[in-house]
C-alpha cells in the first residue's frame, strides 16, 4: 500500500508545476476539467483490476496521480 501511495502522490507532486504553468497559459477551468476526467478514467479503470492484471494498477494510479495534481 505504501508503494501505491508514493506513486499516486509522487505523480501529483511532479505534475504540479506543469499544471500551474498550463493554468497560466490556458484557463484554470480547462485544466480542472482535464484533471477531473483523468481521475474518472483512472478510477473507472481501477474497478476492473484483478489478480491477473494487477500490474496495470500502477499505470492507473499514475493516471489518477496526474489528475490529482
């Protein structure tokens, strides 16, 4: 569980500066819509993770982390 938390919040921390610069270039509302869609896509994908494809959970947590920023 700790590795997943590091992946989730690490991606959020890495993409925070990118989100700030894109928010200044474009409107923050557009960036928030993209972030919310990434969170929805990542969460929806996590519903279908089982033991056979559990390695994809890390990829989906990366997607959720970029949306969380």
